[in-house]
């Protein structure tokens, strides 16, 4: 992939956060193992109404203006990669971790040490 900033549109399907990306051949690719909880937290903190119907997630291996948070690579696990994120919830910093499956390699041949993420409502 030549672009360094990507956009996907996660949505809830059968109670799970998933996304489609025809460019890389993904259909209802699920977020699991903590990544789903991180999404719940991010959309709540940003006040995105009706996020279950879909919202935009912009992400990059490099910093970009208006990124909401960053995820730091922690380790490989079960063919995927575990990232840690820190979220300020009710004035307290809370650390969460989430597993990103091998589909990450469709965007980055090597898992980035950091991922910068922005979540926003669909206009």
C-alpha cells in the first residue's frame, strides 16, 4: 500500500465490532481480544452518537494532526500483535491492551511500533 494514512468504517454486526475493506479483501473482519473494548472506550470518550451503525477510524503508523490517541506495540501473540493504549477516563489514565489480528499485515508488512488513531462520526 502506498498511502500512509488509512480510513476504515467499523460498525457493529451481530454484537461485534467489524469492518469491511474491499481494497484489501476484508469482509466483516472482527475486532476481538480487547481491541473491541478499546473501540467502545474511544467512541464513548469522543461522544460519537450511533457508533454501532458505523463511524470513521483514521489510522497511521506516523503522527498526524488531530489524532485522538496512539497505540504502542507491546508484543506478538497468536500470529497477531498486541498494542497498548492509554485513555483518560474520568480524569484518570487507564491502560488497555488489544490484539490486532494478522489482517494488520495487509496495511503494514511489519507491525508498526506505534499506531496513531482518530475516531469520528460519519457525516
